[in-house]
C-alpha cells in the first residue's frame, strides 16, 4: 500500500520515494509525470487509467493554491462508475488520502503538486 509521507509545493514523498511531477497514486503503483490535456482543468480523458483499476475513492489534489479545476461533469461521470470523488487542495488531499487508506478503502490520488 502506497502511503504519502510528506508533501510541500512541488515535491511529494510516497513510500520513501521522492517525486517532483504531478502523479496518480494507486495502492499497487504510481503513475509518474501525470499531465492533463488542459494543464489546470481535469478532463475524464486525463483519468483513462482508472478504467483498468478498481477503486472506491479518487482523491484529487488541485495544487497548493487550488488552481486546478475539476468540472462537475467529470465528478458525475466518475460517480456513475461508483467512484467517490473528493476534491481538495493538495495538502488537504494528502491528509484525506492517508486517512482513507487507514480505513481500508481502495483509494487513488491524482495530485497536482504545484499551483
């Protein structure tokens, strides 16, 4: 199980490994250098990898200052696939992710690490 040990603007430590690019964390893998079709707006296409994964919750970190937008239609489409979506600035998203994995939820985190 991947746990997030530390986050600060532009840098995150997951299970002992440091990253400085946006990423998606799954229980069994980390998709590094994750980038969106439209940098500061999340599209369903940006989350195509979720189709191959079984998760209960997707925690989206919108950046330190919450600059990444998560349109309501993206949330609705994921909800229809029985995925609960939690959207928070990245610091709060990290806390939420770690809390949910302790509750034995199958969780993924899609995190924008900067703005």
